[in-house]
C-alpha cells in the first residue's frame, strides 16, 4: 500500500471550514479543480465529481462521515485488485481558532507501483483545492466579522 498526504492551515473555525467543504452545490464558487458534484453524501452513497481537466466524471463511494471532522471516499480504477484508492478529508482544531485540513490517499493494487508517479501528480493538484478553500473560507470569515 502507498500513501500520500497534503495539508493546509486555515484561519477559521472548524465549523466554517466544514460548512464550505461539504457544500458541494457551491464548489463552483471557489473550487479551481472540481466544477460539479452530484450524488448522495451519506455513508454508503455515491458521489460524482466533474474535474475541470478530466474528460468524464469520476464516481466515488462514501465510506464514512464523521460529521464536522472527517469524511472518506473510495474508488476503484478498473478492478479493486488493480487500483483501489481511499481519499479522506480530516479537519483538526489548532490553537487560536485555526483549522488544519489534511487530505490523505491510501492506494493499493497490482498497478499502483507502476503508476504511482502519475497518481501523485494528480493528487498534487489538490494543493490548488486546498489553497482556494483557504482563501474562500478566510475571506468569508473576515466578511462575517466585519458585518457584525
């Protein structure tokens, strides 16, 4: 099994980050990598993602949701024995009201060692996702503070 992880610290409460992270209908407002999300966001459901540079949508199975803290998707490419990927999003509370978003991928299967470099280059595009989420949530949080 191979693992890959990225993270970003966001100057906003965990609840605000979670609210934006699971508001799939509004991803188009801030997300540079995913243009549309549809499906059933509950454990056992299926979510379909349309990535900006992908020719066709991608389906993912919702493995679990720990409300306000973590959700986990999985998907298979070809057959589970060839490539099986688990992608989790976890929020951690930091000091001074900040939140850390950690994205992890756990990949297994016969083809993973052969295409690991290509897989990780795709995963690195989620740094853009993290940066855009950070900017959007921090700006939204500052706007809320100013309007009070």
